C-alpha cells in the first residue's frame, strides 16, 4: 500500500503538463478580399480553418504552414462560400496526407454548389482561380483532436448568406485551451460586412449570437475577413463590437433607404474602411439590382437607358434565376 502511494506521488510529480493549443491568424491580400485562416497549432500537429479563395493566397498559406514544421492534420471549413473552401485543392497538393473536412450540412452545400462556385471563381480570379475545387469530407463528430487537445465544433449559427438562405448553416470552432472562438464569416473586423441575403429576422438572430459571445469574454475571436494591417489591433471585444455595430447600422440604414446607392453611401460614411466589396455586392443583392454585380460600364449604360420598369423586371428575373439555381440542389 505504501509502495502504491509512492508510485502515485512519483507519477503525479513527473506527469507531463498538457500543452495548450496556439492559434495564429493568416490574412490574404485586399485583392483576395482579406480572407482569414486560423492556424491551430499543437506540439506536433496542426489544423487550419479556411483554405483561402484562390491559388496565390492558398500557396502563401501553405508556405506559412510549412514553416511551422508541424504535421497538417485537417483543413476545416465552417461554411459553404468559395472564398473559404476553394483553396483546399491547393493545400491538399502541398499536404496530401491532410483531410479536408466540414460538418455534413456544410459539406453537402459545398458539393451541391461546386460547379456554380467554380464558375464564379473563374469570372472573379481568372487563371488564379483554384478550380476545379473539391468537395469536403463530411465530419460527424463534435470534437477534433490536435495532439490530444480538443477543438469543439458548434452547430446551428447563421452569418453571411449572399445568394443562400438567410438562416443557412454556419459552424463555429472553439479552442478551450486557448479560450479562442473561430466563427469565420459571422464576425468581421475593420471591414464592411456581407449583408446580402440577410433579413430583418436573420439580422436579429445574428446580433443576439454576437452579444452572447461578448459575455463569454474570449481571449481571441478570429474574424472571417479583416485587413492584414488591422491584425495588431485585433481584440475579441473589438471584433464582436464592430460586427454588432455594423449589422445594427445596416439594419437601420436599409430600412430608411430607397436604393442600393443610398445604403452604400450611408454605410461608407459610418464605416470609412477600405474593404468595400462586401458592402457593394451584398447591397446590390438586397435591392436585386443584379446587373450592377457585373461591374461592367457597358451593361450599366444599357440599363440606364432602359425604362425603369423594364430594367427592374430584368433584374428581378436574374435574381430569381440565380437564387433558385444556388439553392435548388439543397432541396434534393
């Protein structure tokens, strides 16, 4: 009995302490829409959250991963938007033993829209598009282990939607040992947010999520988009407060405005930040002025000489067609 007590004492004395996971942030360039990736590092293993939007950004992320000297175990994506998942095909070429995973709901959305996403990427990035992109493997567990340390997967959140449904599934990762939340495009920092596809009801739910997270007092919250120059100023409270203030302002401004131009002008006055593409694209979507999304002067001139009723009818039909195309596979 005495021997057993000594053995327990010695074992306890020399037990190796559990090493907390570390979280770093990679941010792409402005032309790559300032997409972030969270790099979760253990002693020997690591994972990355968000694979970047195109070839150049994904290759720079791969260089950063390589420099750690750690084994990339997982590439995880939180939601089915191409600016976060398409770079996976590049990462897997560089790290063929890694697994590209998402929750079953998100994996299903990625696969259903993969051809549409690739077409959009080609039009946006040309030869820099990371296509053909690949589907994620459905991952059904609620935890991921990195060197034995837990990363929790939390379900049932909403964030930016674009042409998707307003309540479309976003997943969130939580790293307990670092008290870090990785909500991706539910949170932005020092940037205009993608409000396209959101509704009065969805914005209320979105804001309530953010208020709860402020109360949780995280050490770090990793936004889905932010300028690289803002990384030194990033705080959990700052990112969450920026997002709450932005969504609240957008909700008020869109209710008081009669056109996309009015919303854009008012939001730029309130938030004089450089990352504006999300504001333009999202607001053109919300007002269904779909021809503006081409950013083509010739098309805009043609629409300017059309009768307003005809231009609105064409835009409405384009919106209905794109929205149906984007969401029809999910109903199957």
